[in-house]
C-alpha cells in the first residue's frame, strides 16, 4: 500500500513539474535572441565575403576597416550568446528539462506554432554559421598565401639590397644592422 502511495505521489510531483500543453512557457525571448544572432551572423558573413575580395585585391586599408567592423559584430554576438545561454537555461527549467538542454530539446516541448517558428530560426542560424565557417576557412587560406607571397617579396628585396650575401642557418639572407660608411679622400 505504501509503495503504491509513493508511486502515486512521485508521479503527481513529476506531472506537476512538467507544464501541460495549455500552460507551456513561451520561448519568445529566446526566439528574439536567436533571430538577432542570425541577423548578426548574416552581417558577419557579408564581412567575410568582403574580406575575401579585399585579400584578393591586396587592399590592406579595406582589410583594416573590415576588421574593425567584424570586431564590433563579434562583440554583439558574444553578448547574444551569453543571453541565449541564460535564457535557454531558464526556459529549460520552466519546461522541466535539464538546465543544459539543447535548443532541439527545448523546441520539442513548445506548442506547435511556436515550435515551427523556433525550429526555422534555429535551422537558418545553423546554416548561416556553417557558411560563415566555410568562407572564413577560404579567407584564412588566401590570407596565409598572401602573407607568404609578401614574405617572399620582402626576402627578394632584402637579398637585392644586402651587400654581404651572408646566409643564416635557415637558408635566407641574414639581415644585420645597416652599416653606413664613408671614405675621406682629402687627406
């Protein structure tokens, strides 16, 4: 009898912890955070594409301008990520889920019209992030190649200007301090 009563009480407590479909908490704030993140990631992607073009044209002033712009976007994304983490933890608790539940777990607990909207923004955000990562990888490789090319040019210029033609252990011309000398021919 006690066992049946304990099971009944624990089942009642579990049911009380989980919201019923009519009383589900809304995910409006989390949706707004995810949508804002998506918008900023789209801006970041546009900046990465512009940076790719600037690297292609070796436009260093444009690269500096884009770097400042991307830094501002990255700061906003960091703020939004903190807000997303806090809001998803709170919403998960209100839904009776573990505090570190995934967005997919949270979406499964939402009512249908809200769930579809939530899943759509999650999917769009994931796609934009993946595309940004792909484009960033391409730009990183192009930047590394440009840097290696510029280093090669500098080495060629240094070797043309170096009078001693002394090579270092690394196989490149060693550049010591410039020596300026003169010859007095009056005496």
